């Protein structure tokens, strides 16, 4: 049998990066002052800085690596209030007001994106599209019918149908009309240009590690890894996983999920619309333009970080889905990429003051992969908070909200899952010996009787790291798709040399010099 992976290209950047060039910015090398410090150079940070600078506020924007290199640059960029199955659940758990407010806030966010694009004349392939959820099984057919009833109660324009314009065997589909899609990097790179023109101070390769609050002067100080300090009145934490948690214990209230995407050049013209299956595993379909050429983006295969098994299997599954959609010989895969997003206990993002005791330190996280609108919900709520404007959606997104059910139940389930992985990882046998590792292969091995992570790179050099996550001690797993060590507990990720790729971990995995080992255990078991 032909291995379908042979036709999948090497790991690559999302194609959004191909027709956009982003400016570079120096790192922060001095102590400065600002009205607001925005930490995180993704869509939330940039949109917030844009709205703040519009009010003539003095803003500094810090990014730990490069702007837009995180989840924003890896999105499928649907700008919609149709966030998979959500409204029936919100209605049942929290009632009409919360469900309706969630819809209104995300619809307002879509309109805000559209207004910014119009006002600033941004050429970013923005186009209105109807969004569809579809089911392929009886169980999910019923869920979709219930979602439609929720639309009806919430006065959301929707339509239940039995057909979508793809040759897929579906049970039913639910349309939300007049949603949108765009090229996120074209949009955001223009906003970055505007920030520069407005004098926003932007720093890349600048990692914020702490916030100190002076209660007497009501000022905040953001401290960077190289001990530079920025004094300000407000801090916006838009760093995906909050780099600073205060006493908010966010790591116990968020979990990380990975998902996968591929861009296809197809022989068939795209029929229009944006699609998402509600059955598991999920499948997402939309069109986009690359150098004015139409392409299809296929996505899905989400799983909790560090718990996805062989990552290449996820791309193979998307390839099989693409075969069923277009026919095996009727398309070419241009790029493949994966991304990670955070999910809150009740599926509503945490946006607002990080704790009651630090009202001027605001956080935005937990978008559940719906970051194109939720980012603008967050930007608007945080900017209104700073300006003292009333924002009716603020309460439902507040990180301080407490819903006994289902959040409490989910809290125990999630933390039980963490505890399970904490123990399981310690007793799990090694997966390979050093000798068995091919070039470009990584695995848990046993050296001098101790569990280690080993990766043999394409030149044959072996990189050894400690596999105990520096956040809270769970055991990381090898991610063959991204060549990273991923933690199954709270989603931290590390490069094969141990450097932190994604938090909450702040410290790298301990590295070991391969040549310093003299005893290599050739048994895989023994733990
Ligand atoms: Fe929390 Fe690894 S991310 S233990």
C-alpha cells in the first residue's frame, strides 16, 4: 500500500506567510514608561494596541519572539459567530442572557473587523461567506437540530438543510448567514504599519516574565527576562497562555488542544461557504487566495496537547478526507501546519481583570480556536475597561465568573486528567533505544537507568533532554509532526533541544550532552 504521507509536504509555515512580509523590531534594552503595556504580538495584542492608539494612548507592545508567529499565524481565519456547537449548551447551562450576549459580542467583533478594514482600506481578501456546521451521524444530527432550536430562541438567523455543495455523506447542516473570511496576516500587517505610524513602541524578542503592582501609586511594572522594566498604568496580557497568572491559577482552568491544517490547490472550483463538521474528529473547509490563486484549507483532527499519539497520523487523516472531497488525483497539497489553542472550563474565553486584587492587569485567553472574533471581543472589552466605558459583554467573559456547573465538574475532570498523566508518564516504559532511532526521529529512551527524551536529527546528531516538564512535573511526549516535546498536562511545548515553545512552562527542559553518557540501556522496559 502506498503511504499517503509520501504526498504530504514537509512541515512548513502556513501559507499566510507566503505573500506577506512583516517588519522586524528591536528588543527592549532600557527601562521605559508607557500608559499601557500590551504583552503578546498576536491578533489580540495588535487589535488592542490599534484601538488604544486610536485614543491617543501611549502604548508599548512586547512580543517574546516575532509578531504573529503564534496561534494567529496558524489560524484558518474564519471570522464568524458560529463557533461549532455552542448556543444550545450556553442556553442550557447559563440561560438566555449569556447565550445571546456571547452571540452579540462575537457578531459585534465581526463588524469591528469589517469596519477597521473599511476605515483603513485594508486589502486582505475579506469576503462575506455563509458558515455551515454539518453532521455525519445520527447523534450529531440531533445535536445540530437542537443547535438550530437554540438559534431560533436566540433570534439568530439560521437555516437547517440536508445538503452542502460537497460530495460528502451528511445527515444535516446548519447555516449561519453573512459571516466572513479573510487573510489574517494581510489584515494584521497593515495594522502593524499603522501602529508604527502612530508611535506605538513595538519590541520583539522581549519576554515579559512578571508584573509587580504598586497599590499605593496604582502603577504596574512589567519585568522582562533581561531585567528591563516598563512602568505603566495598565497591562494587557494577550500572550496566549497568560505569562503572568497573579493568583488566578489559570493553568488549572485552561487546557490546550492542538489541531492540524493543510492548504490544497485543486482542479475543482471552490463552491463557496465555510464548513465545519460537528462529529469527531472534526473537519473544517474554507477557501482562500494565495497570490490570487484559489486554494482550499482543510483542517481538523483536534486533540489535547501531548495526547494525540503519532502526529503524522493526523495529517494522514486530513489527506484521506481531502481524497474523499476532491478525488485523490485532483489536488496538490501546498502546505501543512498545526496549531494550539486554549479552552476554558465553560468554553467562554476569560477576558478581564486577571484577579480581583489587580483590576488594572487584564487578561484575554481561552478562545477555543475562535480567535478571529474573540480577539476583537477581548480588545474591545479591555479597551473599554481602560477608558471607563460600559461594555455589556464584560460580565459574561469575566475571568472571575464562577459557574458551579458545569465548570466545577469540568475543573475536577481536567485536574484528574492531569493527575493521571502525572503518574502515567512516570511509570510508562521507554519507547525505543538510542540505536533504534533513525535520523529525524525522537522517542523516550532509557539512559543510565533514567528516562530521557532523545531526538536524532537529520545529520545524525543525538539531542537528549530531561522529560520532566518544568511547569509542574508531568512527563512530556514526543510530537513527531512538529519535532517537539509536548506536555499532556497543561500544554507546554519544548523544542527538541529543550527550549520553551509554549507555556505555561517558563524554564527549558534540562539538556544533556550525549557524549557524556557511557551507559546506554538497551531495554525499553523497566519502569
Ligand atoms: Fe503543566 Fe507540563 S504544562 S506540567
